[in-house]
C-alpha cells in the first residue's frame, strides 16, 4: 500500500492524506488513528466512488455514492449502509426519495417512475411496499393499501373532475402463469406433492401474493369527500440495536469537499440537490410533532 500524508506519534495515519490500497482502491481525505475518519473521497477500482463523511473506516454521516451503472445515492449513512434519509437515482430515470434503514428502503418515501410519469407515495418495510399509500397519475390518483408491493383491499380513485370511484383490489391467480393441462397430473404425483407441502408447511410462511396479480373491482362513484379517503401512511418506528460510534475526528482546513447547499433553486436549475431540502423537512417533522 502507498500512503502519503500525516501520521501521529505512534506512526498511524492521522490527519490529511491519500492512499492507494493493495486492492487498487484509492482514498483521499482524513484519518484518525489509522482509520478513515471525517471527510474523504474513496474511489473503488470498479468505478464506484463515495464522497462524504467517514467514522472508524465506515461510511457514516452524509455522503454521495456513485455506481458503475450510472446510478447514485445521496443521503445519510450509518455503519457502511444507507440509513436515515436519502435519494437514489436510477439509470432509467426513476427516483426514490425517503427513509432508509440498514441499506433498504424502510419507512415513508416516494418513488417516481420516469417511463410512466407517475409517483408512488407510501411506506416500505425492509425494501417492500407495505401498508397505506397512493399513486399519483397525471390526471388522477389512487388511495389504498399495499401488501408486498401489490395493491390489495379497499381503496378509491380520485379524479380531477372532483369525483371518486370506490372499490377494492383483489389478488387473483396470474393467467400467464397457469400451466397447460393443469389438473391432469397423475394421482401419485399429486400425493407426493401434498405430502411434501405438509412437511414444509410449518417451516415456510404462506405468501398470498405469490403468482397473483391485482385486479380492480369498482363499486360506486361519489362526489369527492375527504372523509372517504383511506388512512394516510405514517412513519415506521425504528429499533436499532447497533450502538452509535463516537464523534472523534480530525478537523482540517486543507482538504475541503464542498457539499450542496440547502438553498432555493432558480427556475430551470438542476434539481439534483433537492433531496437536501426534503431531508431537512424529514428531520424537522418529528421535532414539530413532539413540540405540538
């Protein structure tokens, strides 16, 4: 490994410096007692790069990660994982902005589908859409509930014409997955399958969404009334058993990594930094509710 920079009395990397690691990765930034700590830029040999805050050699704080496929994440990190509030920009133009926990979408968030120009607002549970939410289309929106990323149960469509269509989503078997000749299998094969299913029943959790598609069943149309809307999504409680790291770090005025500022953008300006304003609102909301 090649290292150029400051060291402490024990010979450990301590302060500003840069290093070429044995695996070909490159780091430039701050060290504390031999570990990356503070602000720094890490470039992986596969083309990925992380620029932001470190603590005890782990991504911890606010930072931006660029991936080889062109996607990027900007937001909070903890213990080398996305955690807190952040925005993920996908190569196809999709954007997720919201809460993360241990590297997965978890909590309130919004997902923008670039191809269809629609947005989903709701709750994720360990990376899967679960619970109340809504889909915003160009001229109408749907309010309802989701089960493992599929709409299920009662809901309503709200149109720009100030009316609502009430109904519910059913999960029915996907006809594209039905096999030809189903029901004609040999009796012996069926008995073997049933016996096997009985043995695994206690071990495997039943997934009622597997092999099924959501189908809308309309019931009636009424004028728009807010009290008819389904419940809104709410933040999920977080129980983190991993202790926080100490704030020990090295202050430096030599190496400066400029982070985007939280300012109002001019019309037509690039909105890549808008996640910072949303993050600030995300962090302030719990405080406002506690003081209310």
